[in-house]
């Protein structure tokens, strides 16, 4: 198409029959037309595979891969294996895109020929307004890594775009031994290897959060073991190290432990997982001083971590209310 870059959009799908048609159609309806859509059916037992096949019959740009269930990381890697685009985008099957998503990401990529571009914002609530002014910043690998680890960005490989030659050059892929924290592992590796990371603020991605809010969902201790392993691996394998990256690692790890602690209490399992709760509180206590003394950490998070360490049961109740509120206002 007039020598315009081809954009490969990879969508892993598992049990998303309620959302996947909206997701794929939002990609089909992009203002920028030179795209290939790679939808990976990860052995989904619902109607997702049939929906994907139906959409593929409507649009020759859609390629559907039917795979045996192996998890989201393996699904994304399968997409990378067959992608032929100049750039790669990841979209979750229960989210969707604004019509100008690809246009906007290409604008960021062209600004400084960055290997990796992203928006710091996305739509998460119904009737949310667009930003009034877009502030675009070109970041060094160190600055971008600190940002991605910080609470300022929702963790995920979506709402971003990568040069495919950059991914291939550094053989970037998703860890299939992680089922929690695999996205953060991928994007922090990418940010450290990138020539630069261009960061905008325009909202072009709709992130559905109502499937995260159930306080009655089963507590899975392996998820927290896996997530902590991912954070420890990220820290151990850091290529760029400075005080800000280290500070954000301490903050991220502490907030993760607070979340684990809160969920244990929410499910009344603090006695059954006594040693784990003690471990998580120890990590929070270890980092509290440096976090409370830093002007890079908000007062809100300083108070939250302090109260979470002292009164985990109270914070757990507050977290359950917060999750329910997020779910009630989530984009649909």
C-alpha cells in the first residue's frame, strides 16, 4: 500500500467469546489499513475459535492460528513466529482499539525512529474523555525502564508498538515458564535494549478491567510465587541500573507484596499462608524507609504501604472496595 509500513497485530485468544469480535473488528476498522491481524486461538474451549474463523472469512488480512492450549506467552510467541510486518503490536482479546491506534503509534515511531513506542495512558472507564494536549517524550533506556516498572503505567505489552527487526535482533520473546509477570519481563527487556523509547499520552487503547475485580475469585498462591519470581528475575538481569530504576523496583516489589497480602486477607487465608504473609510484610518493611524518604513516591503510596504493613486486614477491605468500584466503571 504505497510502500507504507506493514503492521502485524497479534491477538492471543482464550475464553474471550464475549469480547473477541469487538476486539478484532476494532482492528479491522483502523484508519491505517496496511495491517495483518494474527489471531491465536490458544485451544479455547468456548466459541472464540468459530468467531475468529468467521471474521477471517470477512477480511483477508486476518490469519487465525489454532493451537493446543499452552498459555498466553506461547500464543504471543506463535504470533511473532509468523509476523511479517515492519512493526509489531500486541492486543489482548478482551480489549479493543480506538480507530487511530496504529496511526498514532506510527506517528510516535516516526518522531525519533525509536525501536519501541508507547502511550502512557489508555481508556479504562466508561465515558472517559481524551487528553487535551499530547506531550511526547523521547526517553533513554534507563528512563523508560524506570517508567515501565513504576505505578504510572499499567503493566502489559499492549498499548505499545515495536520494530520487528528490533525484536528479531535481540531475540525477544515471552517466557513460557511465567504465567504472571511475563508482560513486564518482555517490555523491560525491550526498553533496555531499545535505541530509545518514544512515549506519548494520547488514549488509543481500551483496557477492560471488569474481569479483574471479583473478590470471590479463587486465591492462587502460585500466581504470587510466579509474579515474585518474575520481579526477581527482572531485577537480577537489569542491564541499566541507576537510583531511579532501583527505587521503582523497590516500589513495584512492595506494591506487589501488598497486593498478595491483601488478597490473602480478602479470602481469609492469612493463617493458612502465615509464612507467606510474613514474607510479604518483611519485604514491605525492608523497603519502607527508602520509599518514604523519596520524593519520587507519592504520599498516597507511602501511606498505603505503611498502613498495609501495619494493618493488612484494613487495607484488604479497602482493596476489595476499590476493585468493585473499578469493575463498575470499566469500559465495556
